[in-house]
């Protein structure tokens, strides 16, 4: 029997409203707790005001919201199917010859579109907001003075010391183990924040303990003749670990920017495992949301036959907890290169989908 358009719109609307209400409720709770945590962290900082705290909390909220989609879909689906069962609407629908697979179809379609929206539109917006949050956090809460960015134009690095700060640019970056080598290096040194001191150009720059070892150097200073040196040491407090930790986190890059950034990192000799894992997990988001619908329907069908609101709620909470634990576990294995990145990113979605299908097949057709 073919599901009518009216019934499809009705079931789909019920699910979307439930999803939206729960999503907003979860957002409000996260905003509350995150604001309290930021207030605690900023309590001892003299330059941190309540306005800055609120701005940081709101900037971080979209990135946190991206992690809520699977749970909002899971509980939204459970609420929808449970409500339709309590009012006997699903009982009547099933008596008319409509199977569980048919009345789940509009919910699966909406979940798929929510996943596509999350990846293609919501994620780019959230990445811009979280980048601004990281800048404010580094400035007001962490007091960091080093900043690095790598793009198709090369590497840009800002470092600070007691005399002032400097900006380093290199067209090419090569890493071999603990050795970092820059090629075609330009350093702009400032006294304070805006008093230009000198510009240094070198063919090669190697990071050593406490300084950059520059080769074939030209030094340009205002109102002084240019100076050429074979070797020059430029002070720095950077290490290989600091440089790698300073790369733009994958959360600050949109779904559309990640592929080119990954290629740039890999061409420079740096590991892009974390960024590749994040990109593949975004690709798997629509499938994961569909899996949450299947699992939600499984709990609802069991509730309809056996009764017990407690079973539905506890089952949903346990499922969400196990999914979160399993995702973190396989992501950690992927980051450590214990398993392939693609397998680590797609495993939570694939396993959840197969589990939901198996349980529904057993309850509905078995």
C-alpha cells in the first residue's frame, strides 16, 4: 500500500516539530552551562567582562549545536512515534495496511535533509563562529601570543617576545620527524606592536632549540644599508609541537574548505589525519541521523507492545551514551592510525544503521 501524501506530511510535521523543540531545549541548557564555565574561567582575568563572556558563549554555541543533531533526531523520533502510538494513530495506520517502513519514510527523508543542511550550510557558519571564539579565548583566557595559519599561499606565523613581535612567512614548509624546514622565508620584526624594526629574507630556515637557523640571509633596516649574511640566528620560543598544535583545528574550517586545507597540509609534510577524520565524519552525518530514526522507531515499537515510558526514556539515553562512547573510541583509534580514517569516521553511522535495521526487521517482520 502506498502511503498517502496527507499522512506523510502529518507524520513528517510531527517529527520536525519534536526535533526542533528538543534541539532548542538542548541548546538552552548548553548555553547556560557553558556561560557558567566561561564565567568561572574568566573570574580571575582583569580584562574579561560579562559582555565578552556572553559573546564567547554565543560564538561557541553553533559548534556545540553541531554535536546535538544526532541526539535531537533520536529523541525527536522517539517522541513522535510514542505520541502517535499513545493516540492510537499508528495503530489505525498499521491496521489500514501501512507498514512501519512506510510511515517511517517521511521521517527518514526529513532526517536526511537535516543532515545535508547540517553539513552544507550549518557547518560553514559554525566554523566561522568557532574561529572567532578561539581568537577571543586565546586573547582573554589563555594569553597566547603565538598564532599560525597555513594556506595555499604558504605558512604565516606570528610570535612574540620581550622586545616585541614578529611575523614569519614561508612559501614552503617541510617536516621530517622533529625537523621543520622553511623555504623562501621572510620575517617582519616589530618593536612593540607596530614599530617596524627590520625585514629578514632567507632562502632556508630550520627550527632549532630556541631559534630559527637562517641561511643565505638578507637583512633590510630603515635608513641603513642592506646586510647580507650566510648564517643568521633568529630567536624563537616555538617548538614542533607548538607549531602543529597551532594549525587551524578542523572545527574552524568549513566542510567546503577542508579538502584544500588537507591537501596543503599533506603537501607540506604535516599529518592531516585529524582533519581528514573530521571531514569524513561530516560526510557520514546524514546516514547517522537516519540511523537515529531507525533506533528511535525500534524503542517505540517495543513500547507499543510492552508498555512503559521508563523503558523508552532509559533506552534512548543509554543508546545516546553508547553512541557517544563508541564514536569517541573509534575516533581515537583513527587519530592514532590504528584503523583507517574512513573506517573510523563511518563506523558509528554504519554500525548504528545496521543495528537499527536488524532490530526493526526482528520486531516488525520477524
